[in-house]
C-alpha cells in the first residue's frame, strides 16, 4: 500500500526501508534529508486518497506542529499515524481534533531500536477499528510474527508504550546496579565476558543485555570514556504520574527515574545536608571537597 513517511531519522528511515523491501510504495518528507516531497502539501499530492500519513518525529512541539499542518491539509478518510513517543493524553486530544474534520487518527507505540530493520518492530496500536484496519498491511509488515496488536481505543497504543518504556527504565537500572557491584568487587572480573555469557541460557538474558555487551566491546571492556549522565525522554515520568493517579505502587520504576536525576547532579547538595547533620548530632567528621575527591582514607 501507499504510505507517506514524515521524519527520516534512524527509526523513520529504517522503517521506510523495511516497508519498501516488502513491496509498499513510500513517499517521504523530512526537511533535513533527501525526500520525495519538499513540503507536506507536496507529500499529500503524491499520495492517492484515502491517504495514510505516518509521523515519525520527536514527541512534543515538532509532533504538534506536524499534526496541525496535516489536519489542515488532509481530506476526510485520510489517516494520520503518530509513531513517536507522544503522551497518550495528547494522542486522545489529537484523535478528537482529527475526528471533527473527518480525518482518522491512530497512535502507534513502536519498539525495536537498532534491530528493527532486520528483525521487525513491536507495534502497540490504539484507535478506531476502521482506521487501524486501513493501515494494518503496514503494521503487519513492520512487525515480526506476533509482534503487532491493536491494543485498544485512542490513546491505548501510546499508553502501552509509555508503560513499556517505564519498565525499560527499571530493567536498565537493575543491570547498571548489578554491574556496578561487580566493578567494585574484590575480584578482577571481566565484565565484557560476563555480559557475554549471560546472553546464553541465563534467566537475565535480554536485548538490553546484548546491547550492554556490545557497549563493553566498543569501549574496550570499560566505560571510562562515557560521562555518568543519564537523560530521560519523559515516558518514565508519565508512567509514575499514571501510577500515582491510579494508586498503583511502582517503586522500582520510580527509583530508576530518580537514579537518572541523581546522575546529573555533579554537586549533590542533599548529600552535603546529610553530612552536615551527621556532624551536628553525632560529631561525625566532615570531609572537605578535595578530601572527598581523593577517596577513602587507606588507613
């Protein structure tokens, strides 16, 4: 089928290639990359009605701007798919706005990363049955066998992907803490080797572990050249917000998000407060900044 792909970054370009390899006709738009269309209006004109537009752009302002342009130029019966990591509340609002104009809207949570082109993408799709059915040939060819599902009404796709990424936060933090314990142990452990063997037969094997093993290999068996700064893209925060709203305990995901916050704090004021209090109530010694940088007293 025909599809207009908007956004040709790492994910969008690989998804385009995968679909073209499976016989779909792709028209593309990305102002930063060579595309079939120079504008969204030109992209519209390159597609036959009813059209399918797939937004694969960063969540937030760019997605909103692209969506507003699309609903202004799309015709009744066209479908807009948001494959980015948008907040599901925004997706529900966009669904309602599109519906007022007779345009269909589908939210598609996409997971697959660097392996998606070869192995396929896990797709969690939300929207009306008729809209999803219109795009389903694309969903089926993007996903591996059993890797696609229409999970519910508008917003359900991005809600499911939000929780997926929240779980990912916890898994990543568990690996980080475990390898940190091994790094500081009394044993001279080869962490690349350990990450490697854990990929086979171990109950903790996963795609993330394979990526960690690759990272150790690429960085000479250690991560000394990587700054200890971990960003977050929002989904972990949103997952915790929803957990609070639903009165559902999610301590692991919350702790993993807070660990990311802590990684960005070069001067940890909270630790200074704690050290000062220990000195005040118990007379415990306070280390000067330079002394702290030197590490523990070997005596």
